C-alpha cells in the first residue's frame, strides 16, 4: 500500500503524524476488507488553504476540518466485488499504471482545525487527527452522512476502526486494554480461521485446525497446525497465527478464533494458552466455533491464575 503524505503548512502539529495517519489508513483498508493494494494521498495544510480548496472544488466559502476526494464511484459503499466489471473494463481509471495499486483518493486536513476541535471536544490532538483520517477513509470507501441512517452506519464504522487501533477519546496514547470486538469482526475471524484450516498439515493426526487473530493494528493474521514426524515438533494453529502476527511487528492481540475440521468446539492446548497470555490481555476474546454454534471466553477464563510477572 502506498500512502503519500504532504505537509504543507508552517504550523507544527507536534505529533508523529505520519505514524498515526499510516495506522488509521491501513486499519481502515483492512477493516473494509479492500482486496487490492491501495494508494491514498494525504495533505496536511492550514485553514487558509483548505478554505481555498473548499471554495474551488465544493463552492463552500469557508475553512473546514477535512476534505475527501474519492476516486471510486461505489455501487454499494465498501463493496469492491460489485465494481469488478468496471475495474476490468477500464483499469487505467482506477489503478495506478506504475504500481498497479487501486487509487482510493485524496484527503486534505487542516492542522489548525485539528488543534481547535481537539480543544473543543476535550480530547487529544492524536485522537482528533485519527478521527478525521478514519472519517475521510470512510468517504473514500463510498460512505456518506447526508441521511441520518447512512450517517449512523458511517459513524459506527469509523469509531470501530479507531477502537480497534486503541485510539479512544479519553486516551490518545494506546495501552494494552480490553476492547469490545464487534460481532462482525468475530464472524470475520471465524471465516478467516475456516479458510486457513484448508492449509493444515496434519498427516499424523488427521485433525486440521485453523486460527485467526485480530491484532491491535486492525490486521487479521491466520494460522494452521503444522505437524512433524517427530510429533513433538508440531506447531498448533493458534501459535502459527500468533507467531505470524508477532513476526510482522504486532505486540497486542485483541481476539482469536479457533475452528477444527471435526466441527466440534476445539479448546486451545495449554501451551497455546500460555503463548496467548504473552500477547493478549486477560479479558481479550477467544471465539470457538463449531457446527452447533459459537462459544466465547475471555483469556482469563481459559487460563486462570496465569503466571504473570517475575
Ligand atoms: N492442535 C491445534 O492446532 N490446536 C489446538 O489447540 C489443539 C491441537 C493440533 C495439533 C496437532 O496437529 C493436532 O491438532 C492433534 O493434536
């Protein structure tokens, strides 16, 4: 994914804005499940410049906090499948010919408004910047807030992205915290775990397992069990998924889903529970799927009195 960020004002935002913008954009792209590598352009500017852009492009003669310029005309917001035919017919209009990435559009943000609005809402400038980026990303995915119903959908989505990233209103800095993982996300985790189970390497037990973890960044990592002729060198699906996430730089995992080929609830083994407790908080979510329904536990229910600090 390519994120081009231009800083075009003398006003210092006093934040690691590149990191915040990158995390929110990547989190949003993962959240909607965009199937393509994508490109987004972001310009940080001041009230005078955003006022000009607002006047020139929207005929609104005042400064604003954020302007969004989506490149894609969605049939249904966030639905890329429905656009497949249009993409195939005219790829040049949608994909950057140099990189092959889907051009989602442009975001312009006024740094002055970030300061003004953070102060009036009583939250951090980090939260305000992240909020504006998440909001704008939803516009780049075709969501809008003209009607009350669509506004509710859009607000819920942008808030969910921010919650996933741990950028909440009362704490600009993210810490290990319990986060309510939505039912939608749990379903996505189960679906991902089922999909990866197909790759299980289980010639000795014939017992195929799939797992999917949701990381703090909003990304989902999957893993299957990988057996070994020595038996002891076998790696469980849960640890495969967790190790993939950690080796990509993740340190906080919010939830895990586990499925097996028997269609019955598969409880994670003791070693996997211990590994989970290294990267998941006590009240993080463990979702176990079966043919007869889903069971849900917190990690501390599955691993009470765990070994903690030494
Ligand atoms: N297995 C997992 O992948 N996860 C669990 O939580 C329990 C067991 C795998 C390991 C082995 O390949 C097979 O299931 C039979 O024990």
